[in-house]
């Protein structure tokens, strides 16, 4: 039988602790609030009450519901007063020694049947439980901030945790309106593990001089569909929080190349450029609002397009569907298509490629790199477009490409609704990169999700839900791979790995097998 939870104790009444208290009280559970700091529990309850009253004034709760929730929130002054709780959730500082001391104290006051849960985001649950008398009743119960809005919680059994504890926490999560996903006790669990690819790859791209941080943010936000750009996110989270997590996971996985941090964030940490909280990180802030101006990123390109005369465009694409889409786009804009076997010397050579730079693609397709501009077709043309000239592409061909795909869309036919819609899109010119910005980041996100599945840290479905809900990505990594096509993602990674020799880009065997068999990335091997 699954335990029925009537009383939940929260130890640590900061933002996370009170967020958990709120959803528990809303679910009809009695909540005991304890904090070792004098007055902290009272302050936490007072702040929560003020917030609930505002929500009630907006019609979220009735007056009776508000009063019932407040009646379920009880501040206790002594740790011994939580003895009646069926589950205790610890939400204190991320320090292993301090957590272990607390759990030793908890075992002195609770019954042998009480579940002890830790909201740790990065520490080993097994290590926290190691010195406990009953390590089998200890588990991770990791929520995300803000708890009431982030409808996901990771449930992490340690090496000794009983299945009944996992079942009880999964049931409790559901009762509180959250999806509980079970993860192995590994560094970063699911969400913080799966989120490593986004920031670290964006930092690597920035460090290579491929694009500015504003451009990278714009491409990934407007083109790939992420809610925030990686540098906006780093500023919001704070470099003092993000960089130590990067280093910790990198170290805990014994310097696995996929998790490699970048020296820039270490430098920013030392230089106290921490982000929004101090008024400056990658961007500058005033009263918490971003004030940096990045609208001039394509100013030089806008100057170029003023006299861009497009003679004709020769297209070559790795995928047939990309070529069809580009032909339709050019026809809609009344642009002449050069359909000769080899491009005319005056034709813009447009290359729709994956996992490659423009130079190598031009050589592979046996065209003149001085005429070539590559375009990223991983994102749709109705979204933000990314263009990549080679290092020798002539200025006139760069101007033509930008005139076609930038905010001023060249020779557009006046009767085309599709072209009218696309006119609002803008384009970003980037320096040569082995793979475009979106290709590199999205492929790494998917590949890491596949590797987490291969390690059986969680089921593919739980990985997908946890990353999507916990990080706000447009897709979970597994479903994103299916949406784009596993073979296309594999092509990106194989080419980048071959061209760079960097093991961070090696494709996961999980991805390789499913791409080659043309089956969903959710496919699991049957156990016989």
C-alpha cells in the first residue's frame, strides 16, 4: 500500500521550502514549517500568506480556500515538533556535511517509518543517506523554482532506498499537482544533467568567435524556439550559481568532454560579472531590466544590401526537402534559379548543409567558395534565418544572400502571402563554424538526452518531460530528435566530430542505432 500523507514537514523556509509548502497546503496537507534561523519560518509563512492573499484578490482562490490553506501552515519552534509528519522535506543550503548533520538530527525525532526527503539539486542522495540509521527511507525530492509553476519534481532513490519510498513520493507529487519523474542518483540527475549542453555549447561557439552573445541568443530564441537565449539565462540564474554547477558536474563525471565548462564564465565569476542580480553580466541591467542595445548587430549587412542586385541563385542541399523549400521561397520572391549543372560565375551559390562549414561544403560540392553562402535549414524559413559565408566569399554575394533572407527581402512578389509573412523575419550573418549555431546547440541537447537514456538514468519519456518542463525547452530532447529526424541529428554530429576531432561531439550509441534503423528515439530494447 502507498503511504497516505496527512502531515508534511518542511525544514528550511526559503524560497524553495515555501514553494513546496504552498503546493502541499493547496493539496489539503497539513504543513509544519521549521527553520534553524530564528524568525525565518514566521517570515516565510508571512510572505506566503501575502502572496496567497494577492492570488485570492485576483480570483485564483475563494476566501474559504485561502483560510483553509493558511490553517494548514503551522510554524514550529523546535525540530522535535515535526515528529508527527509522515514525510520531512529538507530544503536547506547545498552543503553535504550540513545536510548529513541535519538528517542525523531528524532521525532522533521522527519515527522509523518517516520518509526523509532532500530537495538537493546537485548532491548525491546516497552520500546524504550514508550515515543514517535507516538509509532505506531517504530519497531525493528535487523541485524547481518557482515551485507552484514548475510542474515537475525529480524523485531520486539512493543505493539503499526502498521502492515503497519512491512510490510514496511519486504519489505525493501527483497529489500536489506535479509530475514526478524517477532518476538515478547520478550527477545533475535529469534536468541539471540534460541542461549542460545548452550553455556550454553556446559558450564554446562564443569563444570561437562565430557570433556575438546577442546574436547567439537571438538565433536560439527566435530561430530554434528556446524561451530564453543561453546568455540571457546565465544572467538570470547568476554566474555564481551556474559556473560552479558546470564545474561540479564536469568533475563528477571525471572530465567527460560533453560537460566541459568554458574559461569565460570562470573569468566572469572572478570579476564579479554575475548577471542581473549585480546589474551586469553578459548584458547590462537597470532595476532588473536589460538595457543593452544589440539592434546594430547586422548594421554592416544592411549597408551591403542597399545595392545588392541578384542575378540568379544556384542551390545545393544535403536534403531534398530543403532544396524544395528554398526553390519555393525563391520563386515566391521572383528570383531566377540557376539550374545548370555548375553555377554561373555571377550566381549566388546557396548551400543548405548540416554539421559543416561553408568552405568544406563548397569543396565537397565542387563549387567556388568565393560565391558560396550557407543557410541553416534546421529552423524553418518562417523563423529567424542564419547565413554563413566562407572566409573568402565575395562581399557582393554576402550582400545578395542577406538581401534575400534578411528583414528586407529583396525581389519579393507583391501577391505572395507567404513572402509577406517571411518579410518580418530577420537573418543573422555568422562567421564560419563547423555547424551552425542552432545545429550545434540543438544536436548537443538531443545527443545528451539520448546518452542519459542509454545510461538508464531515467526512462526516455521521463527524460523528455523533465527537461521540457524543468528547463522550458520547446521540446524534450528525445521528442525533438524525432521531430527533426534522428538521421539529420546524427549527420550533424558525425560531421562535426570528424572535422574537429573533439570527443564532446561523438554521437551517442542510442542515437546512432535508432537513426540507422529509422525508428523513434523513444524505442527501448525489449528485455527477454
